[in-house]
C-alpha cells in the first residue's frame, strides 16, 4: 500500500496508518529529509530482524534510531555528554546522527551487538508525525535493498520493497539525497564516522576538533567492526560498474571518448557535457555539493534503467558536503579510481 501525503486528509490517513503498523511490529517505508527510511519499532527484536531480512542487510551493520522529541532520548541512550547537547541544540531536528552509549532496553539486534546506539531526530514533517503517532523510537535504515543506491523517492522504495513491507508513505523527493552525518561521542574524542549534509567544518565550529575515521575516505581494516551504517567496503552501488575519475574536465572528456564498447555512460558536472561522445548526465555544478548530493543516488538508479554497463564519474572535491558525495561514490565504485592528471 502506498499512502500519499499531498492533501491534509491524505496526510492524516498516512500518518495514522503508519503509526498503527509500526506499533504492530510491521515495516513501513517513510520519507526523511535525507533518504527514505525503512522503519520499524527499534525496541522489538523481531521487527528489527524483519528490516534486515527485507533489505538483505548483514546483521553486523548497526541501525540508526529515530526520535521526534528530546523527551524520548532517555529511552534510547544512557549518557548525554555536553558536546552532544551542543550538537543537538545546533543541528536537531536535521541530518545529524550521534552515537552514544545505549540504553540497555535497546536490543542487540538494533545496535548489531554494540554497546552504543546511533540516534537522530529527522526534520521531515511527515517522518516526525509518524514517529509521534507510533509512540516509539524507530529504527530506520535506508529503504532499499542492501548495497543498492539509497532511495530518494517513494518510487525507488516501490521498486525495491514491494511485497516486503506493509506500507510506503510518499512524502515527495528528499531534500538532501544522501544519508545523515554520523559522529560518535562515545569515545575519548569526537570522531566523524560518515559525512553528510552537516559538514565536518560545521561540527568543528560547534564543538572543536573532530577526528575523521579512516573509513570515511578509505576501507574498513580487516576485522574492524562497523561502528556506523555506510562504512562497508561496497555500498550505494548500481548494477553497472562505477569508476571514479580524477582529472580535469578536458582530460576526462578525452579519456571517456576513447573508451571502446557500448552502454558506457559519463557523469559530469554542469556544463561539462559538451564534446562528450558518450551519453552523459550532469549532477550539479562543480562547486554545488548540495546539488551533487541531491542528484547522486537518483542518477545512479537512472543509469541502471538505461542499461548502463559502466559509469565514469568526474570525482568531486572533498570540502564541505563534497566529502559526503565523495564518500558515497568511492563505495559505489568499490574504490575503483582512474587518475588522469
């Protein structure tokens, strides 16, 4: 069942139905400002396990718990340090997830057995209304089959999850298009685990120095436990092979034009398609990282629809939100780089 939210009566029906289903232990795909989430009762191990089954997601990948009000925080975490309070005041509701020591009532299934829990307060009004209606903390990873590009429209959820969930709530396209920033405050020093729309620069302006986990721009070390979603080797990937190309627009154009074969596509910055002899899509101006983020997963899915066998992507910079775009692309490409300059 797909619930629309375009009118007030539709919204009320969608929120009521989703809340009831979540209380019953069912799965519901819901919109957030980042990507669509596959929601279930975070306190119910069976419901949480159903998330992993529906997505085909490994159980060692922790989930993010979503709340709609600070009054729900004690039900999720056991300690809230001062730096966490500063970040919550500055960035909640919004696309920031904070990892903290967990409340023991949060089951191991939700945290992948870790003694910490990732928590955030989404700003999307439909997500907030559904969480409040359910009366529960909600576990909600991206509402896609594991490994595929994350869903930024309800249609993406329909394609991936029809028959696997009880309902899909259509709240329109997502504003940011990439998952939330994840920072852990459970260790000795604040550490960025996954970049997103709340940038490293913004975090440091709020709380001082923040370490950047090696897995943000590299691969998890052998045996290293994923402390956050999105840290696995390959993620966010279409069926086509993805190559991340470092070099100027001119060198990129020459390289792609010389590639043999068919069903080869290029993904370039705005205005760079002129002169390309391969089909291409643009994903925002070179300096417009927010647009790149909004377009990224939608375009990767479109390339699959077009039958692409290989996608060559102009590499973004890593400043600001560009770090989030780069982080998603290196995993979509499984760290396949081509250096031209």
